C-alpha cells in the first residue's frame, strides 16, 4: 500500500471517530474526553466550512470562463 493511502485511511478514521464522539456527546452521559473530542471536531468543522466558503467566493469572483 502506498503511504498516501495509509494517510488518507488514518484521516478517515479520525473523522469517523470524531463524528461518533459528537453523536455520543449529544446523547448525554458521556465521559469528559468524549465531550472534548466532540468540541474539537465541531470547531474544526467550523474552520473547514469557513475556509471552504471563502475559497469558493474568491474562486468564483476571479478569472473568466471562456
């Protein structure tokens, strides 16, 4: 297996684990570490969403499609 594939699989596992922690924390009765991971996951999602929106605006406003 290529190193890139291993890195992508690792990132995918982290994302899925973060989503599981968000769901677990929202249901209540979760350990503190689950709430911390959930908060970090939601914060990173907010940052990625903001970057994606700003990237989309700058791309759509520049250049011309011929």
